[in-house]
């Protein structure tokens, strides 16, 4: 297998890991790089039982389609719907690779429960940059997609 194919495979695997992240439920503190426009975020403990309830507000800033594209051109998209549902896609696919629910956890943080995953994950909306990210992977920043 060529080095290029191995690199592409690693990027695809990393994106899949992002979509299925959620292996911990403890408080996590992340410190983005100094030139990163996002602020330091401390994630609250995430509940480990029960399904998330629908979003409390249909005007939450996280609602909509978000996209991340790697330097090699592989993309991942997530959709947070006003009804509290969540879907994740790879490379603009029409079939969701991951589905679940989301709810506001306050302070621009959202608890996302992915179907089939043992623990929810926390997504953060950064108002200053109008970007979002999974707190487990703060360097993989998603931007809103115009619809």
C-alpha cells in the first residue's frame, strides 16, 4: 500500500473516530492553541444513562448543518435539527453514518447521545468564531454550512 493511500486511510479512520467519540463522561479541560480563535473550555460531567431529551430551544445556535474538511479533502458533516435529533455524515453522503439526539447543557455546550454508543459526548459552540467542535477533538473545528 502506498504512503498516500495509508495517509488517506488514516484520515478516514480519524473522521470515523470523531463521529463515534464519546468514550468518557468525566470533566475534561482542553486548551486550544494560542492562535486558535476559540476559548479554553471546561466540559461538565455528562450523564451516562438515559436518552437525551429534545432541544429546549428551537433557536439554539448549534441548529443546522456543520462541516469539517481535512487538509486531504475528506469531509465530515453533522446536522443538529431543531427537534433535538442529530445525524453525522462522511464525505457528503446521503445516508447518515451516525444518528442520535442532542440537548442543551447550557453555556454553549450540547450533550449529544449517539445511538449505539455507551456514553454521550459534549459539543461546544464558539460564538466568537461561529464554529463548533466535539470537546474530545477541539482541533477539528466545524463551520456552518449555508443552506
